[in-house]
């Protein structure tokens, strides 16, 4: 049976959250599956070495509706693109009637999907877990695991000294309100390095050079290495060899947790319960005065993240 999995999510983190469900579906049918996902999920980079995934098909839908799969013409183009692949079954991880109809037009006989037109109130982790468990008739863990070829990990290890701690710092985020101040990170680097001599790998995007430069030009900059000139699949073997991630709720946080790093995740303006509790590797830091339940969109708590809480949690995890 040829199986397609459709993930209509925007972010890299959303894609990672679905990894174990993808793996379990692949195991159920005893063969790799195909993934349909948007380009900004970085699915091709994330799953390039994953034996459970045969192909990543790009879902070309854009915010300005200019994508080749947008609009009425895009509806029929996507149906044709899928039909060419001759899938027998599709798992649709959303409630959109658009994708249900597209898969019908594509001639897929078996369609498994979230309840139609019931998007409101869906929990990104729990809804996916319940859906997968009902379809596979088994309990499924929410713990994701990114798979990288061992030779890539070993090659990266040769360039990473094991005589000190290696720490990934997630200094960027999708918006200003989700970012801890860069001066806090510089102070954190200095204090951790006093306790444990360390190298710090700066994980940020192409548009975050100013943040990177501020750290590199600081007194502790010689201990820091920028990763922003690398592709995601080039960063992953390096991250896999590190001891800890500390940083904002960003895609690099999810990558680190899925690569089995101890992860300190700073939630200040995004849903801590939805994006911080699915992995045993994630340790949540929330603004003072908030709870995990109250820390969500529009919390605006960047200035209330306790430096001591972040530092103490990093030292605790590095000590164990």
C-alpha cells in the first residue's frame, strides 16, 4: 500500500511534533511513506536520512495566495500532482474539507482525516496523537526522534572537542515578543563558562545576523560559533553532538529535543502546554507570575523570564 501523509502546518516545530506519528504509520504498513508539507517546515532537510520517509512533496501555498497550489486552479493542480503518485491511502492531519476533496479528486480510495470543519480548539499534539491511535489501534508516544545517518554524526564529532561542554543557544524566534534579550544570553554564556568551560553554537536564521554579531563581538565571543551559514541538515549532526540546548521557543528548540538533547525552552509569548510538554527532553521556563496554562499567545512575558531560573536549570542539566 502506498501511503501519503498530509501535514498542513506552517512551522518547522509543527513538523517535528508529527515525527513519531509518521514513523508509526510507516511501521504499520511496513514501508516508507510520502509526506506532503509546506516548504517552510523544512521537511526535506529534517527527513533526508529518515528510512521511514520515501519522498517529501512540497505543498506550495503562500500567505499572499500566489502559490501554485492556491486558489481554484491550485486545487486542481494539487489533485493532479497527487494523482500522478497513485496513492492508496492518505492520512490528513487537519480538518480542512479542501484537502479531503483534493484527495477525492486525486483518486485516493482510503482517506483518514481529523473530524471535518472542527479546527477550533484543536491541540497540536493531543489531536494528532488521538487521531493516529484511533487509526492504528495502538498507543502512540508523543516523543519525536529525528534520524540522522551515523556517519554524519561521527564526522561532525571529529570537529567538536569533548574536553568542554557544547551548548546550542537558540537566540532567535519567529517574532520579537518571543525573544529573550540578547544581553541576557551574553550574561548566561559568561556565567556558564565560569562554571563549565564551554563552546556555544548560535542557532539563528539568515535575518538574525545582528543578534549573532552582538554575541560574537562581546567579551565571550571567542567561545561562540555561528551556525547561520549552514542548512538545517548540515546543522543537525553538530547539534546532535552537543550537551544542551537553551533558548527561545523556536524551531531549533524542537530540533534539539528531537535529537535527544537536554533542552531548556523559554516560553514567553507562545503556548507552553502545546509546544513544551510533548517531549521528555524539554524543560520549560515561563515568565514569573505565570503558569504553564496561562503562558500562551499575547502573554508578552519576555521581561519576566528569570535569569537565575534559566541559569540554574542549565547548570542542573549540565551537571547530570
